[in-house]
C-alpha cells in the first residue's frame, strides 16, 4: 500500500487543514470499510442531493440523523427484542450502525423521511450571497465607479 506525505501541503497552504485532513483520512482507511447498511447518494437538482439508506427492520425511534458542523451522522440502535423468536433463516440484518458523510461547505440537511424500509435524507447547497460571482462594470478613467452587480449562477 502506498503512503502519501501531506506535510508539503501543510507547509505551503493556509486554511486548507480540513481538506488535507480529509484526504489523509480517506487515503489511510483500510479497504475493509463496512458496507452495512447499503446506501445511495444522488444528485436531485442543481445544488440538491439525497442520501438513501436501507434501514429495513428499524423503526423511526431506532434511527437518528444529526448534522455536526461539516459532517452528517446517521445512526441506528436496535433494542434486543428477538430473544423470544426462533429464526429458520435470518437474512435481514438489524444490527446497530453509524454512517458518517463529510459535507462540503454550505451544505445543510433540509429533511429526513423513512418510508418502505428506506431512510431518505435531503440536502441542499446554499452559497451565501457574498461568495457568489459578481459582475464588475468596466468604466473609462473619467467616469465614477459603479456598484458591482451580483451575477446569477
């Protein structure tokens, strides 16, 4: 396995610590990362996304969705209520899990809904007005400067 040294990145940049830490974390994870429960990430519109997680066997009370700064944490805790049951085949796993997703800047969760064994989490990217591109009016040297207009992206 290759190892990458990010120390030159830390020496030559300011304010990119979060990105460098995320790259370091992704590259140092072992290949045996858990795939339970299965999930989809889809882009539903410009700046809108949906994460769908298969949560068959969990009730709404068993599930929790939290946004902690730039991280989305989806967790499930299942109380032991299967002790009285005898399974001939058990193919639906209902073990506890915690899934973490790193969110880009200005992405926030707008809602979560559980239906038909799926947990759908909707996200939207809201870029602040100050960060949107602005069109700057070009004038000749004798004219007064004109206030810049915001460009709709």
